[in-house]
C-alpha cells in the first residue's frame, strides 16, 4: 500500500469515528507577523504574513489547521514573492478508537496522526507548488506547567523531494502573574536527510502577552514576538542558519 493510500485510509478512519463526534474545545485566530530582519531563502527585507488558524479537541482526538498568506515586497535582494501555505492535521485517539484508555505515567494518549501540506508560490515569471502527505504516530503528554505537549513521528510522502521522516513537537506553557498573562508556545520540527536534501531542524516559539486581559477581555488580543531558528532550511545543505525575530499580533475570533 502506498503512503498516499495509507493516508486516505487513515483519514477514512478519522471520518468514520466522527459519527459520534463531540467537540470539547475550539479556538480560531488571525495573526499578523512582521519580520525585523531577513529570513533565509526568502531574503526580501519587507515580509508580511497573515495566518488563519484553527485548533480543536474532540472526544475522538484533535485537529489543527492553518493557512499562511505570505507577501514579500520586491527589493534589491529579491523579486516580489507571494505564497499561500497551509497544513491540516488530524489525530485519531487510540483510546477512543479501541474504547480502552491508553496511558502510562506522563503519557496521556496515543494517536494515529495524519497531515496534509499544500503550497502555492508565485514570483514574476515563476510559479510552483506542492502537496505533501504525512502519516504516523502521535502522542500527548501530561507535563507539569504545560497546557499541552505533543510529539508526532511521521513518514512523509513529498511531491517535489525524496520522502523522509519527520519529528514534530508542539507545546504551550502559560504564565500568569496577577493581571499579566503570557503564553509561550510553538513547535520543533526535525526532518531526516534523503538523497536530494539534508536533514533540517526548525525551532519556532512565540511569546505573547494577553493585552485584552487588562481591559476585562481575556483571550481576545495578544501581542508579542516569534523567533525562527532554522538549520538547513528546506533541507538545503550549507545555507546560513536562519535566526529571525518577528513582531506579531494575534486576534482570537
């Protein structure tokens, strides 16, 4: 069975499990990001990124999806760059599917995890895009102080490059001091090497202050920074390590 076929079968399991689906929590948001220095590969000075994001927890598992709209203005370094990039992830709880709690110590649950990645990129006289499919095993953990902590291992079926293995860690750590509410969250991605690309590592945390909480509107508007550290970005060996701080505003819908 091919990986894309496996992905479709796993997706069917998730859909079939939704016949008695219950939503436990849900969050939707719109984020604006402005870089303070140049990224690697995309070297334009002036980059605007708008992100529409959804995350939800259900009795059958959880779901996460986002769409980035990237608009980089032409300058001496690079031409205009417009890109739409999105991911859809669903994780089916084996505790739910087997009707038997799967947990041990800090291990909260185990999942069948699937992710779909899509990109559409355009520059003057050039355009490209891709569809990638990832299937694997996910876990969630109870770690003191963390609102959530997850680790997923995928086998990726990549359209434009050789297939590889990916490890994704996600986390959220809230801090409350009186009226000051801060959320530190983000992800770590590591992808293995293949014949046509190097292994890469991406550390991408955000630190956001809940400014709405000062005005009696908690969890409405957050401001802060995002940091991107990327080694061998996109699997390009020898490229300079990316180290960029961006300002962000996040509005919950």
